C-alpha cells in the first residue's frame, strides 16, 4: 500500500515569499535568490511563477521554477537578474569550477538548464548552486571541500574566507528584508519594490 503524503501549504502566499525572501535580489543588492514554495491544493505554483516573471521581467528580474516535486507540487523558485548572473557565470574562475563539476560550458541560460537538470535528476544536492546565487566562489569551493563543516561564519551561506566582509553583506541583506517586509505588509506593490535594472 502506498504511503499517503501529507502536503502542508505555505502559510504565506507566493507573493509574500517573493517580496520578503527575495528582497535583496529585488532591491538589486544580490544577483539571485532561491526559495521553496508549497502551493495550496488547487494552486499551480508554476503558473504563479510565470505570472510574476511577466510582471517583473520589464524591471530586469526573472522568476523561474528550477524544480517541481511531482508528488506534492512544491517548487524551488529561482529569482534572478539575468545580466548580473551572466556576468558571474562568465568569470573564467567560475567557468573552470563549473567545468570541474561536470558542466558543459555555454551561455548562462544553458548553465541554468544544467543546474535545473541536476536538481531534478541527481540524488545528491548540487552545492555548486552557490555560484548561481552570487556566493563567493571560494566559499562555495570551501563548502564542498569541507562538506559543510569547518566554516568561519554562517548566514546566507557558510563562509570559509572573509567572515567580516560576509557578515557585513549578511547585515545588508537582513536590513533589506526587514524594510521590504514592512513595505509589502503596508501595501507597497512588488513591482514598485523591484529596482529597475
């Protein structure tokens, strides 16, 4: 007999998660953000992501589902600024790292498609996702080499290089999230919160 899966929808809406969890990306402080969203029964998270993509693309922000669980409908949503991510992924050191991780080098979109395939098809989580989120390459490599241990600081990512600089960045992101949450809950539309590229 198949085990029944209990699906608990997110207590917040897709829009709320987008506005609060992706605030540093919407504000232009961070090239990309990632969040998991569990839709309520009858909701289609992929449709919600597509609608938000259409609304935010004119401001230079892409909303894309990287993975959807066929059993629960939960999605991993990648919110990013394509031009900034393309610059990150064009860095020769990043390209060498991704090639070493088995990526076929190509455009930023081609690399994102490979990341999405790895999220969907591989048993092990692709920790190289950190470079797609704008984390320092040395910290991504440090995380992989240390298997997530021996870090010097922890916040939005585990830090292996410069904890002082990373903490300053974490503080900027937290402040941005607080401001965006307050604005969103006070009725400011997400499009207005999104800084144009």
